[in-house]
C-alpha cells in the first residue's frame, strides 16, 4: 500500500502561481464525490503561497513558500470532526467528506496550519485532497505538482524506497513546517530561508568599473569560506545561521583590506564597500 507524501523545495519555487491556478482549474465548478465538492471561485487557497520578504533596500529577496494541506499523521482536523466526517485513507491522504461535514464549521479552526476553508454557500469545510480522485484513476501526482515548471514540488509513495520523494528524503536534510505542532506532516520542505550577508565592492581608483573577482572571506567560530565578487562587484553568502556572529574580510591585491563584524539577527546588506589603494 502506498503512503503518499510531498517534498517542497523552496529554493526552486519562483512564485509563478501555476500550482495555485491548476488547483483552481481542477476544483472550481467540479464535484469529485466522495472526496471534494467544488471550490468557490474566490476566497480559498488549497495551495497557498506565502511570500516572505528578506533583507532591505538595496538588497531585497523574496522566498515563496507553497502551503497545501500537510496530510498529517496526527491530524487534529480528524479529531475535531464528528460522524467520521474527516478521515485518513490507508494511503495517508486526509479527506474531508463534503456530505458528512455539512455544518461542522469547528473543523476549520482545528487546523493549526490554517489550510481548511469554510464554504459559506455550501456550509462545509474544504481543503486540498492531494487530488485523490485523480490518483484513484492512476495519476502519479496531483495537478499542482504536474503544473510546476521548476520541479519545486515532488510527490510520491513514501513507502517505495525507489520513488523520487523517498530518495530526496533519504539523501537530503528535510524540515517540516512548524515541527512544534507535532502533527507528523506528510509534506516536508527543503531550503527554508535562513540568513544572507551581501554587499558590493568598489575599488576607489576605478569607480567606473565593476570590481569583479575580489576575494570575500566569511568566518565564524567553526569555519571559513571564500567567494569572489561577481561581474557587478557584488557578493552574497546565503543559508547562514540566524543570530550568529560572523566576520567578513575583503581582500584585493594592491588595495587595503577591510573587515566587518556582522550578526545575522536579520539578513544583512553591507552596502557599498570602497577599497582604497594600499
Ligand atoms: S494540515 Fe491541517 S487540514 Fe491538513 S491534515 Fe493537518 S491538521 Fe488536517
Ligand atoms: S508552480 Fe512550482 S514554482 Fe510555481 S509557485 Fe507553485 S511551487 Fe512555486
């Protein structure tokens, strides 16, 4: 028996919203009993995208975090329902029965991930089903996964060690969203945004040229890493630990070096760093 799960690689998500739109396309105006009733044309986000702004001007980045139902092993939405109206299939998919849940509004607030939506017109709670109706017909993945152009969403059988989703989980460090909830989600993530330190190097006597190939050294208590400035004179260290003290040292032959102490309480942009002739 399959046990379905998903890995979401945040570093590959470009915020195109194809997953959200294909979900709308699949469910708006369409009934798939006994798994789902039609999704309204507005107000529900079965695949919700959170846009997380990082850094500040002049270095601002956005991370997109797709959030479907996590199909939790310890699902409080099941416990909150009466009449077995919310249940977990043997393959791990958590289903809200659209007939049995009529009037059970309390189910919407049982989910700490806030992925259950109340349909006022039909008087039912609704959410992502991992496209259970399609999987039952032999589809290998839900519509959102099929439509993702970057491969940010990977879906498959966690019980099959040869499935892509199992191989990713075995070979890489994955995280769950809000582990403190303790719900054993079937969806996990790669690449939650950490911290970055960035800046731009300028050579004082060559201000009209980009200072490429300048050495930038990052040090903390445990490690050192050196990178070179790019064609625009910019540098960036990504994936750094939060609340950590780092030293940045910028060196270029013939120029006086500069050193900075940086704490990654937030993302850090050091701005323009001018190196004078030695
Ligand atoms: S994410 Fe929310 S709706 Fe989905 S299974 Fe977990 S508790 Fe239920
Ligand atoms: S389709 Fe893929 S890349 Fe586009 S927003 Fe969704 S997860 Fe991100």
